[in-house]
C-alpha cells in the first residue's frame, strides 16, 4: 500500500516537473497570465500584493514552482508548515488557496496546449493539495497556540552607520517568540505589501528578547524596503512583523568550542547566537571573527567592546580592509588566519555573511578538515543573478532559485528545507 502511494507521489512529481520543463521558455507569459487570471477572478486578492510588482512580479508564482521542484526533499513538509504560519500575515482564507491553485493550473494548461492532459492536471491538483494541506496545518497550529497573524512593533531607536547600515530596535505590542539565528519578515507602513526577511539581532535573554526586536539593515541602492528602513523610519514608526522562521540555530548544548564568523550584517544573527552561548554553563570556548569593508563599518563595535570587558575569555578578531586596498583583502586576512589554525577537531562553526563570502569560507573550512556537520551556514542573498533569461520571470523556472523568495534561505547544510541560491554577495 505504502509502495503504491510512494509510486503515485513519484509519478505526480515526474508529471509536474515535465510540464514545467515544457513551459520554461514561455515562463514570462505564464507568470503574467497567472496573475491576470487570479486578479480578474478574485480582485480582492490584488490588495495583498505590492502596488508595484515589476521587480518581484513572480514572487508567489516563483515560490510555488520552487516548492514543486523540491517535492522529494525530506524537509519540505516542515518548511511548508512554517510558511503557512508566516502566510497568516496576509490574512488569507481557505478559498484563497483554491483560487491560487486554480490560476496556477489555468496558466500552465493555457501555455502547454499540445501536451496538457488529464493525468498532468490531476498530478498538479494533488501536488498543490499536499502543499496546501501542510501550510494550513502550520497556520492552524499557530492559531491554536494563540499567535496573532502578524505582530506590530513600534520603533524605539534608529541609527544609521556610515550611511549604510541601520540598526533598528522596535518594541512589539505582543510577546514575540523567536530563537537566536532566526529571521522575520518586515513590512514598513510606507510600503504596504512589501515584506522582506531580516535576521533577528537582539541579544537579550529569552524574556526580554520577546519584547524588543532588533534588525541590522544594509542599504541596497534602489532597494525598496532597505531604503525605507534607512530614510523613512524613526522612533514611533510602526512596522509589521511576520512569524519568526529559519533553522540556522546556535550549535547544540554541550558543544565545547565554537567559532562564530560574521561578515557585514551577517553579524545580525551571530549577535544573539553569541549571547545564547555566553549564557550557557559551562560557557563554551568562543572565538568571534568579524569581517567588514573598513574599520568604520563595524557598526556594532561598542557592543563587542562591552562583551569583551565582561567576558575576558572571549576571543574577538576584526578583519577589515585598509584604505586603498582591494575589496577582498579583509576576507583574505581572515582566511589566512583560519588556514593557520590547527585546532579544528570538535569545533563547531557558525557562519553568516554575503553568499559569495560564505561560499569561499565553506571551501576553506573544508580544506582545513572541518566536517560539514560541524557547520551552521547562514548565507545572505545578494542581487538576483540573471543567466541570460529573456524575462525576469523566466529566472524562476530556472533550476537556480532566487534567494530572497525563499524564507528558508538560511539553514543548516545537512537539514536544508529547500535548496538555496548562494549566488551574488
Ligand atoms: C533569510 C534572509 C535573511 C536576511 N537578513 C538580512 C539582514 O539581517 N540584513 C539585511 O540587510 N538584509 C537581509 N536580507 C536581505 C533582505 O531581505 C533584502 O533582500 C534586502 O534588504 C534588499 O531589500 P530591498 O527591498 O531594499 O531591495 P529590493 O527592492 O528587493 O531589490 C532592489 C534591487 O536590488 C537587488 N538586491 C537585492 N538584495 C541585494 C543585495 N543584498 N545586494 C545587492 N543588490 C541587491 C535586487 O536584485 C534588485 O534588483 C535577508 C534575506 C534573507 C533571505
Ligand atoms: C502552496 C501554496 C503556496 C506557497 C508554496 C507559497 C509560497 C510563498 C513564498 C515562499 C513566498 C515568498 C515569501 C514571503 O514573502 O513570505 C510567498 C509570498 C506571497 N504569497 Fe504565498 N504561497 C502559497 C499560497 C499563497 C496563497 C493562497 C496566497 C493568497 C493569495 C499567497 C499570497 C502570497 C503573497 C501576497 C506573497 C507576497 C508576494 C510579494 O511580495 O510579491 N500565497 N508565497
């Protein structure tokens, strides 16, 4: 019986992937048709999406396709449950899931007129149904636990360093549960419908961290939300926050020695992970390696200085470029230092920074002999990579996923809920 079910699931997976492959070259048309179909039949859904959709016209569609491509991944159900919990922020009801599924099937069928048949359609309906069931389950559990659909948080302090990185602290109106290493999606009142993920960076203990959230936002030139969070945010601004997500948590209790490596705003998740490690008894041996473009870009240096005063056993190195040096010098210095170390046995490493930096450092750590299971990775996505696609939308049907649509982008490498784009940086 189980074998039959497994065969059926595998067959469904094959059919939906084949049908995606057939529309790959017409992806731009499929996406536009999908949204036109959805908004024409269900106009009330238009208001859930950002007013200007050109840059991320295909976020939801791309996410659906991405999930379908990962059907066999053992982490998919947990990922979808988390996504359903997070989707409560959109205020969607059961009928909306049916609407989206209908428009997805309509768009695919319309663009594969010669090959679309009943078995393909039935496979899509079943696959979408399984995904929706997991999302609804996650949402129902969140309701049962008394969580709100989203949290409101009033900004209490806002400071921008070197015109580039804004540290935003906001008091939540209801307790907000999260774990060091997780992230949350954030919406600004000036940009309704534009949600982006940011690491939760507060370093207080479990009770206080549920009340005041901290985010470290690097400005992306021309970026919608990072610009609003830098230029249009001040004490009193009320942000909306989605449920905490992500599985790149601190190394497990009992870990004797930990190296925390952070580049740029990669420091954001490392900060609460460090605080959690320092609160353990016994305190593990901790080494912090912080990388920045220049000395002035260590935007949270005062916090590190304070920690060093209170924890004399803590080792902290800052790696940065001197004026006039090339952009890669800070990373090279860190890598030389790591290469010279001989004490990797039993070490756990937590690594977060731009995707290119993370990729290079993972390779170096492998050369040093660090086993992959000892590493928690937290790559930050860079600009979307376009690989000669005819349209923006086409990239989403490409096997390389676009990172910022994937809230699970930060994960333990051996426990990936979904594949991650580690491009850019
Ligand atoms: C799990 C996760 C956690 C994250 N945590 C943080 C964090 O703690 N701090 C933080 O600052 N950011 C973080 N990000 C990135 C953040 O979510 C946004 O993608 C980023 O702030 C850009 O959003 P935007 O609305 O300003 O730009 P958009 O309007 O989305 O993009 C505008 C243009 O900029 C390009 N672009 C997008 N991101 C980058 C980039 N990083 N560098 C260069 N070009 C880019 C896009 O391709 C697009 O062309 C995280 C992302 C993920 C997936
Ligand atoms: C199996 C079903 C679904 C999957 C796998 C899915 C997945 C995703 C993912 C991964 C994102 C990007 C992350 C985020 O912004 O939170 C997203 C965004 C979004 N989803 Fe869903 N979703 C599903 C169903 C729905 C439904 C039924 C609706 C209701 C209309 C919906 C509305 C949205 C909206 C409004 C966004 C933000 C879009 C944007 O920023 O442009 N989703 N979805």
